[in-house]
C-alpha cells in the first residue's frame, strides 16, 4: 500500500493510512513487522499510530510479554477500522474494474428480432471478458425504444430506420439485403435473383408501411414487376422460418438470413441492390458510460461481414 492515502474520513481527523498502520500493528504484534507489511519505515508506523491515538483520544497499544497488544478500547476501534478498510478496498477494486470496463451495468433496448438472433451471441462474447457487468435487455417496439433512450432508462437502443430525434444520437449501419428461397428451389442455381425471376412467386415480406418494404417494392417496380404478396410479418426471423417451410420467397437482411441458414434456406444476392438500415441509439442528454461505448463498438464490429461498404 502506498503512503498517499492521507484523505481524512468524513467528520473526523482520522486518516486512512493511520487505520492501515493501526490494523497492521494489531495483526502482527510488532511495529517492525507492521512496517514490513506496509512497505514503510518503523518510525513512520509509529507516527501514524500516535497520530490516530491523538485524533481519537484513545490509548491504542500496550506491551505484554514482549508483544504489542491493542487495549480494550482499541479492540472496539479495530473492528470498525476493519470494516472501513474493507469497504475502501471494495471501492478501489470497483474503480479498477470500471476503468478496465470489467464491471458496471449495461441497459439495452432492442427490436424483438434482435433479442433472439444476432444480439445474444454478441452479448455473450462481450460478457465473457467482463463477468462483473450486469445487463438488462428489453425487447420492444421502436416507439418504446425511443422513449427509453430519451428518458435515460437505457444506455443503448438497437432499432431500424430511425427517423431522428434532437435528443438522440444515431449511428446508422446499412446491411445488405438478400433473397432467400426454400430448400431445393429452382432458382438455387442462379448467381443472383432479380424481380423478373420472382414474377408470380408468393412473396413473404415486412409490413407495407415499413421503409424496408418500400425499398423492395421500388426495386420490383424498377423492373416492371408487381410483387405477389403472400404473407406480411414484422420480423425477418418469421419470414425466414416461413420460407424454410416452403410458403414462398422473401427479401430480408443478410444478417437474419445467416442466422437462419441452418434451416436449409438458400441465400442469394438480390438485384437491384437494397439494404436494411440498422440504427444504434444513445442519448444526447447524458454522457455514455465506458461500458456502453465499448459494447457499441463491439456490436458495430460484429456487422462488418454484412454491412454495405461505401463505393
């Protein structure tokens, strides 16, 4: 321990270093051994103990059988000193953990699809290196995610096609969209799928008011094709499962398509190119914690394989 712990405890003239010296002498029964334990000189230990005795008005030690022993009053003080030093030690460890981003709390609000697909894997890798971090994960609608961010009730929001808000900072990650086909579909042999390939083919897609569906619809219209709507769903994951069951084809985020590749769906590039906008949100009204910033960097990095690269 260092000699720089000279801060007085609140409401007293007692210093932390004095308590350390007092505890060390009581434990070792010797000023000399206490000095070796603390890494300071024996006269320094004597001065610290003398100063603590003066500050408390208590005689701290007597000599009995060649050993330095705490007085009866000092034994009561020793118990309290131990609690104080243990609390300070815990505080110092917490400070080190926070500085190293190993401890703390992280609150994430996300779209429901994220909570069951890509996010758990990212979160697991993040927490393995930070076992003391406590996480709260709240899946919900985009409107609620915005409310939580503005209200300071979560640190990070994961949403899509965020329209913007003056109190919120958004980091946008455009993710490639792909066409997914049922196992054994005839189009599995083509290099890329175009709207002309999907004429008269049942299309499973997101809700009609979804910005992503509007971009898909625009791609079909550019090619003079009217999509044959079959099933509407809010989640890419549901579309992937329905395609795996052979109910139609779909245009989805490549991120979700990869998550469901184990179902046997066939993943093909789609042309004209469309993309799905993911947005990572945090409040402009409060400073983000180091843990939140670290998580955001790791999450964004996890999307490198599927994000649209600038031309």
